[in-house]
């Protein structure tokens, strides 16, 4: 069906409205939003209402949208991740992201060989495609859950860093299938180059990005989030163009940028959070358009998909988790949870488009089965993660969204900012009045949020634990202010 420009824009607007409403009600329905986004795509696609025609011939377009969206989602996830927390789980996360993906892919490949009836190389290709957990799915599902920080961060760091391994295995196996041979030393060297160069470039461009954001003085505050996002796209493209892992570089760059003191920090974070949601909706709707329900739910695909899903969820992932986290201070309950929370999402579906673009014979079969595996993983595992964590007693304090809202600003021409400071239990100024605190010159406490109530501060106001202070400070005094209110190291 051909559309005029106005009709396409109208349809895009309606799809995003449906996406937002879907995200709003997904938690009430107990179903991850990404599943509902996929269903929206399937509904408006060729096999549904027929509003948008999309098929395997447009796999290149779906692949482009998917990779672009993954860059945005990984960047937003890295910005929100605290470096101190990541440091404590770096070893298990990297172990799961490399050896874990390899073990999972191998076990699924053995099953795929007999379930799908394909060659060993094609079976390993299928295993590589579904071998990694998905950042978009993990970030979306864990964002509002009160899972213990160490477990949640392990899963987020794993999903942010395991895509390169899956991409490397997938592309290597496609090359091996199409060409017929490959030098093992070249393969190993290529892996080291992708990981090493990705880490180095991600770190370097992240430092450059945070330095540039703080040094540049833009006329409009709305340009700062765009400037930050530009570094994410630059990081991916530069890294990918030299044959290294662009996705890994983006996540590392986001970690570096997100853990710096940034001008317009909150504006940058909020913009990227909203844009990541938009990309998540677009990506999963596009991927939903690419599948045909009448093919997906054929008896043969249904049975094969169920079998491989169960093997992945109940055998391959648990074996990989228990083997790669030996002597890493996780008890059996935590390992069980890490096994169940290994969500599959956009990455396997995007990777399933690579065999299509390479013209492999069994690529339609792979895509449909991969799509079914992802759908069941997101639907079954994603909707039960919170319940599973509660049963295993692996939840922390309930996460709450503050009811207050105060726009934080950087006053560029006055070289000043309003910053937010949260008073933790061990902050040195707890119990002191503002008069007793030796505030630097050019510093003014403008407002205090206490128990969701706004308090107007004055000299006799006593600072209490869990207070949130909004402070007007000159940029040159920011470091001094942070040191004054810095919580003591435990």
C-alpha cells in the first residue's frame, strides 16, 4: 500500500501514542513493554491490519533502525550506570559477557542441530544469534524493579558488554559458511582487536565528550543533550569503521560521560531517557512488522521454537551462569536469578537479519524461530522476574519516583548552576544547621525537599538524612561544594 507523506506522519504519530500508552499499562498487565511493542508491529503489519507492508526484502532497513536504536539505548543505559557499582561486578559481568555467551551459544547450537535439522555451522550460527542477553530488554524490565543493586548491575553490565561477542560470533560464522574457510589466528586476532579497540576508543571518546560538554558554552540549553548524543553516534561510527566493536565503545563512553560532573547533567539524562524510549518503541514495532504471524505460529515453527526456548532458558543459560560465576561470591539463589533474568530481545532479532542480508538459505527459518524464542523469553521471563526475585528474597528497598519536580539549570552567561545534592545517612553535615555549615562564597541553598515537601531554607534550618538540597553555585566552586557534602566512604 502506498502512502502520502501526510499519511506516514499521521501513522507515525499514532504508533508512538499507542507505544506510550502501551508502556503505561504494561506494568499493570504484568507484561514487559517490549512484548507489547512487538505485538503492535505485528498488528499493523502485512499479516494484521495491513496498514504497513513490510517483508524480508526490507531486512537492511530493519537492521539499520535496530543498530541505530541499540546505540541510543546502550548510551542511555551507560549514562545511568554508577561506576562504583560497576567496578564491584566487573569480573562476573565480563565473564558472563564472553565465556557465558560462548557456552550458551554452544549448548543451543547442539540443540539446534537436531531440532532444526541444519548443518553444524548453521546450528552454531543460530546459537550465536540467541547467545547474548539484550540491553534494551534488561534495562527496560529492571528499571522499575527493586532487585538488589549488585544483581541488577551485573545483569545490566553483562547486557551492555555481551553484544560484541554475539556480533563477532555471528559475523564470523556467516563468513565461514559463505566462504568455507577461516584462519583461526585471524579469528582470534580479530576478536582481540574488536574488544581492545572498542574499550580504548570508548574510554577516550567518553573523556573527550565529557570535557567538551563542560567546556563549550552554548547559547541554548537544548543543544547540550544533542551534543552529548552526537558523541554517542561518533563513538559508534568511528569505532565500527576501523573494524572494532562500536556497541561496546558506546557503552564504555556512556559510562565515562555519565560518571562525570556535567553541565546540564539532568537535561542530558532526561533527553536521552525519552529518546531511548522512543527508539525502543520504534525498534520493536519495526521488528514486529518484519514477522508474519501466519508463519510464526505454524505448527513446525511453534514446536521448534518452544523446544529451543526451553533449552535456552532452563539448560543453556543456567549452565553458562553457574560455570562462569564460580568463586565470584554469588550464592545459589543469586545464580538461579541471574540464570532466569537472561532476557533475549532486540539484539538476537537484529542479528537474525544478518543471515538474510547475506542470502543464506535457511535465513527465513532462523528469523522466525529466533523471533519466537525472543517473544517467549520476554513474555515468560520478563513478566516473572519481579515475582522470582521476591520468592528468592533478592529484593532491596522499594524504588520510588520522587513526586517533586525542579528543573535544574546551568546559567551559562553567569557561569553558575543549580545542582542537586542528596543527603545520605553518613553525610558529614547531617544534624547541622545551615549557619553551622561553612558554605563557600557564591553558594546559596535555594530549596530543600523533605518527605516530598518543599522547605524554604534559612539559617536555623537543620539538615536531615534523605533531604534533597538544591544549591545555586558558581561553576568554579562546584568541586569544593561536593567535597563539603560528600558522604564518608564506608
